[in-house]
C-alpha cells in the first residue's frame, strides 16, 4: 500500500473496533492524556534553543518544569494505557501495542533522566547535554506517538462503533451490550 493513500474503509482490516476499558462515557482516557506529555516534552528542546539565543534563565527554568510536567503527565497517561494493554486480550495480541509500550517506557525513562539532569542547575544543564538529551527525547516521543496513532487509526484500539460480524466480543468492555 502506498504510504499516502487512504485505506479503503470497506477493507475489514480497518473496520475493526477495540473499545477501551479505561474510558469515561466511551471516551478512552489514555489518548486524552497523552497530548500533554507529548506537547511538554517536545517543547523542552525549543526552550533550550530559546535559552541559547537569549541567555535568559527563564527559558532554562521553563525547560525544567516542562520536563517535570511531561514526566508527571506521562506517568498518569501510562497508567491508563497500561490498563488497556493488560485488560484487553485483543490489544495484547498486537505487536504494535508492545512496540508502543516499549517506546513509551523509553520516553518515561528519558523524561526522568532529563529532570534529574536539569534539577540541580537548569542553566548549566542545557549546553550541550541538556539540548542533546531533549532532542533525543523528542525523537523517541515522535516514534511512540506514531505507534500509538497506528493503534488507534489502523487497529481501531480505543475506538467505539459497529462491531463487524465475527468480532472478538472479549474486547468489548464488561457490562456493555453488543453494538453500544
């Protein structure tokens, strides 16, 4: 398949829906939360570059607190994502889910290392190690985000809707009737 061509919606591979069990009123919590650590951790190298250009300590402190917020929100999002991974057998059977999980754990480890690096002196931590570390973290965030998007858009994880004939009913959240 061409990478920029939309898949045919009638293709049964794309009709699959795997509702999240970690949801509020059919809205999966993990995708709602991951936007925060993605934004925070992607902004850290931007603040580092702003510090390099201006020399203003505000940008160094902003980078530290963006890292702290990214780590905290990432841990919270990880709780809900791990819940879906462990509670939905259909998700556990997808290699993309495990790839996303491993990449996300790497992001959390890198975010923790970034906070540890910057905590004693945010200004001194930026050049060269802080900026390099922030760029590597942003790259791994991009990979983890891409894999997570693949789970939602390609595999239908966390998506509610019509269950095709022969779907795995074990993937439906407990207590929810078929088709809800």
